């Protein structure tokens, strides 16, 4: 059985002072259950102070993106070695907001993923369809296409380290969450795709998350699905109490 991943994506929220207050409150709730891997993807500026503040809580800090390039003349970017220096070894790649607002296409995303893997990071690759694609019955083809473009040439030891987050674009930040049936169906499609390309054993190992308007009230609907191994949560991860409730509920699932 796979562990349950409860991942919070803060996006462009929580300046360092707020991040520190969040960490203090989170610590007051207690220990993270064994069955849960808790992750947080805060803004870059929060990574270092949060690492100090979260100490040995076990919360894994990740970056919301990363440059595909080695350190050098790339104004405004963050490199793998800066993250590594802060002991951050997990990175979101291809979030739909990066794809939409910063023109990250599958070619850019593939390069970022390769840089991440080459330096021992755990990449969390985000995939998902938009509303029109869902309505026209093209959701699965869209997601399979994204996987194919970005992951198909990876080596077995590389794919093992990748997590896939299925985030339908129409469900992100809208309060209009996908049904657990839709989430399971797509998670199953993703696992099946992995099975076909990488074989049964690797397909069973890979973690598949659902994201899009997940909150404490609906998280269990997703975690109870066979192929959904965790959640990637935006809005609800900003409130320490809500993030903690997600973690607590996650403790009832997973290995
Ligand atoms: P949301 O965001 O939970 O606020 O919908 C999810 C995400 O973008 O990762």
C-alpha cells in the first residue's frame, strides 16, 4: 500500500511572517500520522524560514517551480542548487497556472522535469484538462497526451521518483470540485498509462494525487478511491487548522 500524500500549494500567498505563524499553529496540533506524507509548496521566500520553523515535524517542503537551467544569468528564476542548499528536494512541475500564465508548454515542462530528476528531486507533475475538453469528452486524451509528451522516455528508476497530480483546470480555485468518480476514473487512466509504458510493478508504485477545490469536508471522498493516493490542495492549505484536518483525515487511509 502507498502512503497518503497531503500536499498544500500556497501559490502566491503568505509572506514570511504569516508563514511562520502558520508553522507555529501547525506544530501545536500534534504529530503527523505515520501513514501520511505532508508536503507544503510555499513561495520561494518562505522556504528557508519555514525549514527552520518546521524543524523535525516531518513536513516536506517543496518548490512551486524550478528553472530548467543550471545556475547563471536567468533573472528572476530559482535554480536546483538554491533549492538543494535549503534541503528542498521536491518540486511542482507544470502546474496549470504556470502553463497558462507563464506559457510553460510540454517541452519546457519536460526540460524542467529532467533537470529535477538529474539532481535527485522528486517532481510532482501536474496534468489536467480544461472545461471545454471535459465537456467534449476529450479529458482522457488530453491527460494521456501530457503524460506521453513529458514522461514516456524516462528510465524506470526515474519514473519511480515522479508523482502525478491530476488537477482538472475547471476545478482549481472554483469550488467546483470533480466528483470522486471522475477523480478515480482519471487516476486509473494515469496508472493504466504507466502500466502500459513502464510495466505493472512501477505503475503500482507511482503516487497519483487529485487536486481542485479539495477541502476538509470532501477530502475523504478522494482518499477512499483505489487509485487516488493523495491530494494537492490550494485554498484550504492556507489555513493551518484546515491543513491539519486534511492531514488527520489522511491518517485513516494509506499504509
Ligand atoms: P485549489 O487549488 O485547492 O484552491 O482548487 C489546487 C491547486 O491549484 O493545486
